C-alpha cells in the first residue's frame, strides 16, 4: 500500500487548522492505527504551524506545501514553506529551566521527540519526517 496525499495551504491559522481533518481522512483511508495517527497528527500540526508562523510569517500570499506518503512500514511527510529558513540546531532546549517560559523552539522539540526520523532541508524551509508504523 503506497498512498500519497497532498495539501496546499495559505499561511493562515485557519488553513493550518485543516491538518487534523486531513490526518483523520488519511487514517480512515489507510486503516492506520489510532495511536500512530494521533502521533502523526501532532507532529504534522507542529510542522505546519511552524511553517505558517515562523517560516512564512503568516503572509497569506505564501503557501505551505504538505505531502504525506503512507506505506506498509511508515507515514512520511514533507512540509515546505516559502520563508527564509532557519537552523534547527540553534533552537533552545525548551525543557531547560531558563527556557521553560520561552515559547520559541517547542515545535522543533516536539517534532524531534515524537517523529522516528526528522530531517531539515533547504536551509530549514523543508522538514521531512517519518513515523514508523511497526514500532512500539
């Protein structure tokens, strides 16, 4: 089973809010495990919100391109924005005491924490991640 799903979003919160329904449709069409689908929903929502808010700076003229591929082994996603990019390694650890009240960096942390593989490409404007379906 190799299925690909695509979504092109404007850089608005209302378009970013389409992600939960998008993932639910993928879950239903591909008969995905509920826990894996919820993990994927969290990670994809964070990646899209980062692209909208930080990448494209909520510029409605800029798009966020989302591509999801489901195989028997994994769900992968590519989230591409039209922003300037960033270095994900420069984000502060949100768990350190001095950063607990700082809202910056939480999305990158959550993506790294819950995805089985994460890769930032094109100076950070393209995040590729994978959720393995056969792991616990």
